């Protein structure tokens, strides 16, 4: 995006809008200069107006080139500090041009039209920053007040009131644009929050914070693709809390949920962040997928899980094998052509074997 929202009130303008504004400055001045070139009569611009047009066009062109080069950084660093002075300088140059224009042509109405033509794009460009709009427009407003009174023979109260009404319309546009901008920002923020929540719900288990079952397929495919031509191996560890039904019966389902959260934390503590991922498969069953050099590394992960759960000292008076919570685990190695469902089935068979052998153990 053009606007650096992280800087809050330091945001001064949109890059694209500022480039558009500079381009209009150049086009307007170029039109005045070209008009003067093709008119050799009394309507041709005098040298002072040509010089002022050239200065505005040159300053705008230089700023445009710099803005194109720095692109999205116009609200940061040195340029952020310099930009207010550039905008004020442009405002002063336009004011000087309009004053000389009025004195030369003796027509404040033409000057009013030109000021409005310049203020409208400035209001659109700087609606985010009232400071920049004020810096640019103040010289123009003072210029308008001056030209309205400088030509006393053409001054009228109604003309002065009309000018003030015109300026009020222009400046009120800023508040309408600002309200629209803030509304869009709020909507964008709420939409991003909603997307994050939906992503969280789609990929993570609401209770434990682990990846959910739906995320397993994507992770499995990524691992299989990464293993192509690689000597590493993919292993799946399926683990189940021993006698979890009895745990719920003894301590209640609220305690059961807390137990699942604690077990998931122990599992995460046992994993290597770069190569391992844990999933809640359903109920009290969890899955770990890991990319290892050999089975010894996969077994080491399983043993770390057992040790961390054991060190957590979660009481389990309903267990037939231990006074604290334990888990049984089955490990299966993926081989070419085996689907995710097939790998889960192989690991489940090893888990069943671990339970048959007395639980609180790892089978491969």
C-alpha cells in the first residue's frame, strides 16, 4: 500500500496521490508557458510569470523524479522531514505567480479560478495531513485576499464573500475524504482481523493451539515434495494418552481439556522447529510428522515427548499403569507411493502394538 499505517499520525500523504499532484503542477505550468510561446501579442506572459512557471515546473519535476526513485518511503526518514518545506515552497511560488498574474492582467476573477484549480488537487492529495494542506494553501488564501483588495476599483463585497464560500467548499472536501479514508481503514483492519481468525480456525486446533487435522494433508504434501531426491526420511508419530477416558471420569471434562493443553505443550517442547510439526488428530490422539536422517532421530523425539510428559507430573489416579499421565506411541516411516491415509494406518498399527505391550512405550 502507498500509506505507511504503522507510523500513525506521521503519515503525511499517499505516494501515488503526491505524484499525481506534482504531475498536475508540471502540466499546468507547461500549458501557461506554451500558451505564452504561441502568443506574441499583449496576452503573452511577461518574463516574471514565465520564470515563476519555470520554477514551479522544475521543483515539481525534481520532486517527481525523487518520489519515483524512493517509491514507498516518502513517509519515512529524511524525505518525510523535507516534504513540508517543499510543499510550502510550492504554495509560495503559486501565490507569487497569482499575485503577479492579477497585477498584470488586472482581473482577480481569473486568479480566483486558477487558485481553485490548484487547491482542488492539493485538497485531494493532502487530505490525510491537515498540516501539509495548511502549508500549501495558506499562501494561496492570503494571495486571494490580497488580490481581492489590491484592485480597489474592481473589489466588491459579494465577490469577496463568493471567494470565501468557494474556499469553504474546497476545504470541507478534505473532511469528507478523511472520513471516507478512516472508514475504509477501519473496514480493512476488521477484514484483516476476520481473515486471521478464519485462518486460525482453518489451520489450528481451537483448544490446544496445535495444527489441526485439516493441516496435515498440506504439510504431508510439502514434506513429500521436499524429499524428492533427498536422502532424508519422513516419519509419522501417532501418540495417544493412556486411559484418558478414566482421566475424564475421575477429574471431569474441564480438567480433561487442561490436560490436553498441557500434553500439547509438552509435545511442542520436544520438537525441532525446522523439521517437525505437531497436530491434534482428534480426542486424545496427536500426530507428529518429522523429517529425519534415520529412525533413531524419530525415536529420540518420541522419547523426549515421553520424558517431558513424565516431568510434567500430571496426576492420573485412574491409570492402571502409573500414578501420573503417560502416553503410548507408534512410529511409521513413509515410503514412495504411500498416501497420508496409508501412513496414518501404519502408525496406528504400531500404536495399537504399543498398547498391547503394556502402554507407556514407543513401537516402530
